[in-house]
C-alpha cells in the first residue's frame, strides 16, 4: 500500500479547526504566534468567521493546522510515499516533506495571503457538470476574454476566475449552456488567473530570502501535476502557481499511476477526500 498526504486549500477552514492539535504541539503554536503577531489558537477557535475567512488570515491558519495534522499523523506512524497540496496547501506539503522549515513556510504563506488579499476587482465561480472545452467556448461567445479556467478540481468541477463583471456576465450563459450548477465563490480576488501576475511577481521577490531543500519524499506540483524535480524549481513554481490553474485532476491521476491507493487528507475538512470520488 502506497500512501499520499493531501493538504487542502482555501474553503476548507472552519471555526474550531485544530482544537485537538494545538495542545499537542505548544512549541509550534508559540512559534506561529511570534511570526504572525497574533494568537493562532484564538483565530481558529473564534466564532468571528469573517476574520478566519479573510485571505490574509485563512492561508496561515490552514498552513498551521495542516502541518500540525501531518505531524500528528507522522507521530502516529503514518508515513507517506508522496505529498500534494491544493493551492496554498502545497506549502504544507513541502514542509511535511522537509523541503522547508515550519517557520519559513509560515512566513511565506503569511506574506502570500497578505499579497493576495490586496487584489480587488476579481471573482471566481465553480462550474459543475460541464466539460472544460464547452466552458471555454461559452466564455468566448460572451466576451469573457479575461476569464481563465483556474481550478481543474475534478472532471465535473471546474473553477473560473477573472474580473468580477465578466464572471457575473457568464453565470447565466453557463447555466443555459448545460452546466448543472454555477456557484459564485466567496473569495476576495481572481486567484489562479492572469490578474494575479503582479502579486505573484511581488511574492517572487519575497521568496528570494529563503532556501529550499530537495523534498525527502516526492511532492506533486499544482502547476505541472508531477513531482518537483529540482529544489531550484520550487520557488519558481510556487510563484507561477498563483496565476496558473490548479491541475488537481491530473495530479491525483498521477499519484494513482505512481501506485498510491491510500489518500489521507491532512488538514481541516474533507473537501479533497470528496473530490477523490469524482476523479477516475
């Protein structure tokens, strides 16, 4: 049996996440508080969902909880053969493979969240039950020339991303064109689209402060849907990931081709576990 740890991205957070993990790893919690300048426990346990759902808070919170969950799994004797993370989850995957330290990863994710939270004027929507080519065709027919296919979550779930006005304009045409559902997402920006190129460049400058080691176990990249080959390529692909599609369907299929038959979601919720059932 070959096991892969999967680390979730934004949308998996919820109030109360990590409550069972924080008492187990007080040193990491303390280190997190020092880096972030606020209490990670209070953030995750607060009933103030607006704060937890704000990108600049969501991303570090997910990273910390996902890393602690992976540490608990490792301490329990679960040893993965591969790791992969969805969007911001890729940082927790790299940390669990010892490519980056816990504290460096948190600094990266906190900065990523701050940069991405400042982008306005964009939106995203999940299109359920429509082929990517059909989605692209409808976007073209309706003048949505700045909308990109952002997340290939499963064959039946594609997320589009771009200017809010263009996203709004194509919701009805997509439904009328045969999509089972079209669901606008509660996000602050057009993540994984060309609108994120400037923020990605800012993030790239920040990443120059850090060093990356070759992962001790293979980590699949969102951008390439295959394992990182060189340590030098990691920061480049983490930058590119911000404005490129998450190729999750291909990534999961690649893990299966590598013999993975046991997937463990390391982090809050079960979004990725549910997606597994939709990917042939």
